[in-house]
C-alpha cells in the first residue's frame, strides 16, 4: 500500500493528519514571508542547517548563510517577486507546492544584468522537515521559459534562434565549417 497523501485542492481526499496540517501551515507561513520579502522571517521557518536546491541550475545551498545569500540575490534580481500557490500536496515526509512565480527582472541574476522584463512561470517546490521547521526546499521549473522571458533564449526553429544558435553553439559552428570546407573541395 502506498503512502497516504493529502491534496488540499481535491475534496475527494481525506482530511490531513495533524502533523500534515502543521507542515502545510508552516509552508504557507514560509510562502507568505517570501511574498512579503521578509528575509529574517523566511529564514526563521528553516531548521538550523537547511538545504535549498535550485535543481534546474544544479545549485545546492547548505546551511543558513548559504540559503540567506541565495534569497538575497533572488530578491535583488526580482524585487517584486510574487508566489501564487495553485495546489498543495502533503505526504508523511513532505509538502509539495505547485505555484506560479512572477516578478520583474530588475537586478543582476546569475551574471545576467537587469533586463526590466517581466517573468511568469510555473514552479514545483518540495519542502522537507526537521521537526517543526523546514529542513529543505527543492525547486523545479523550466529554465528555458525563464530565459526566454528575459530575452536570452531563443527558439532554435525561428530565424533569430537559428542565428543565435549558429553564432554561439560550437558543434553547429564546427559542422558549418566542415560543410564549407567539403563544398570547396568538391569544386
């Protein structure tokens, strides 16, 4: 028999256990503080040695100082960051949140200067627990969607995307050079 889950947006499921309700409430508090941009309150929802994993970038932050630094960079990059929760799912070990992230890219993020462009994308976050605090948060989202919205990713099947790909992708460049050389030799 599988683990009992609770989907707060599906009335067909049974009520959450007391422990699941407390964990859902903690995650809701955490997200509320993120929407308020209250860094100290966000960090207060974590246990003493939290972990924050931004999976699309392969970024893993361990410890409160590293997690704080991540949030500081994020809040500078998207000072109007907003999280809209769509669905919550509770398991005995975790709370999973499906949400939409929105904001305006007004500060440097991962080496990309501010573009002033709005972003809006779906994200899934998995929260784990250490007692009555968050042990970690692992986020998943489509990186290409975000990069496209800030103007640094172009679809390879469109003209501009083909030009960018041809100019920046080493394999594409190598193949183009090989075709040119082969065509010249064939003459």
